[in-house]
C-alpha cells in the first residue's frame, strides 16, 4: 500500500503563496495614483488589446497584474456584480469597497480550496468629488485587502517603483504631471543595464494609461469618469514633458 506524504497546512499555504508571488513578479508593473484632477492608472503594457486597466462602473476603475485569463475573469465578474447591484438597488450603492469585498472572497476561496492560487494582484479605485473622498483598495492573491492612500504599485519590481514614487508623488498635480510621474517611476526599473549605460525610458507604445476624472460632467459631458489615454495623446504628453 502506498503511503501518502504529509504536508503541514502551514507549509502548504507557504508554498501556494510563494508560487503566486513568483508569478506576479514576472509581470510588468502597474501604478495607480491619486491627484488633484482624479485618479491616474498607468501600466507597462505593450499590448493594444489585452488590457490591464478597465472601467467597472461610473466612477470605479480596475487595474491588475498577473495571469491575464485569471484577472480577466475577475474583471468580468466585477462588472456583472456592479450592474446587478446598481439595477436592483441604486447606482450609489455600487462602491469600490463593496467590489473589493467580493473580490477578496473570491480570491480567498481560490487560495484555500483550489489546487492552484490565482497569480494576480488587483486594485479597485473609486474617484470622489474631492481628493479626500477617493478610495483605493489593493487585493492580494490570498484575498487580503489593503486600504491604500495616495498611490499603490503592483507587479514587477514594485519596490523600486514604489521608492521612486515616494520621492516624486504630489497630491496637487494635474493628470499630465501625475502620468509623467508614474511613467518616470516605472522607467526606474530599467534605468541602467549591467554595463551602467542608461536605457531608453518607457515610450507611449509600451504603456497603457487611463484616468478617472473627478468632474467628468463638466469636462466631458458624461457621468462616466473612466477615460483611456490613446497612444497619440500619450506620446504628445510625454514629449511635452521632455521639452519643458
């Protein structure tokens, strides 16, 4: 009779966590940061169609790193949850906190009961009418939630990007300045190669950028705060920074 090997629950959870962390670290970084005009979402992503950033509801955005098929299924589930809740009750009843709680339950359940954890990290951002009313939640692969303030960094060399942001983030910045700040922080991970030569900074073709506008009704005539920054607009924004 074959004897099964015993693995302690502590070791099993540790192995799952290490597996998920390694998968997430292989992905490219994403930055979500608040500013005077709203919330900017900036991801290193060369794909024009496989998005890491998305709208969930009127004033709520979604950002993710990790395995695309896994966070895409979570994104779609979040949209369905928001639509049903907004239709059944009121649009004001759809909040980033409620979505974060649903995502936490799903991620926690997969982490503890399934054969493999999701290799993803998520951020759910809700823009308020004033900067102090913004909400930013970061969700880990095991379902843990962090209520972030100011900004959050996920995936890739997150520590390096986070360190760069800690020196340059400014609450009073407009969208253009906030996006340039995020791009510079993301570029810090590729600032030099092994020989000490500077590498080229991230260009518009390697980035995916979106914003949650604090007052979209007056600026764009719509209640939906989410807007993607296309490559042409982003290239002009980054080129303008070089000319300053």
